[in-house]
C-alpha cells in the first residue's frame, strides 16, 4: 500500500507511534483530506502518512483507499 493515497475523514486520531509504548504525541485531524501512505506499522493495522510536515500513524479502519481511474477523452 506504500505510495498509495488514502482519504481520511475529519476528527480521526493520528499518533506518532504505532504501539502504546512508543506514542508521545497525538493529533486530531481537523479537516478531511487525501494523504500519501509512506509505510505501515509492524502489526499491519495502521498506515504511516505525512500530515503537517511530520509522519503519523492512522488506523487502517479509519481510512478509505483512493482508487485510480482512467479518464476517457
């Protein structure tokens, strides 16, 4: 899924770590948006994304895959 795009609705929790032991910062997404996936957690239950210049983890269950479409001319 790396280098793919995901849609994330507003009010979703972002974490700077993938497990409770290494989370030191959290952020609530203020606006919905489309984000680049740059990795996954070791447990494969979260994506790593860029948001406001930093890398964050977001639960896969809170995201929607952005599908590629071919545009006909």
